[in-house]
C-alpha cells in the first residue's frame, strides 16, 4: 500500500513539474513576446532610440529563451 501511495505522489509531482515547465517555458514567454510585439509596433516610441533599444533587447532575450527551451524539450523527447 505504501508503494502505491509513493508512486501516486511521484506521478503528481511529475505532472506538476511538467505543467510548471510548460507554463514558464512556452506559455509565459509567448505571452510576453506578443505583448512586446504589440508595444514595439505602436507608434508611441518611434522617436525614442533608448526605449526602442530596450524593447528590442527584451524581445531578443525572449526569443532566445523560447528557442533554447524548445531545443531542450526536443532533446528529451
């Protein structure tokens, strides 16, 4: 009975870990990417070089994060 309980606990922890990985690795960066895309495409900051540079730098970081995480997930599969 104890072995079955520990196995179910292991499965629950495994599923929670996978959901956290999917959320922080795929969903959250995609949402942030869409948000940065909408901010970058607006005409509010076209005259400001510094703000535009910061937004471009943040979007490149998000793209690299998504790319690396997808590579890691593809290796594991």
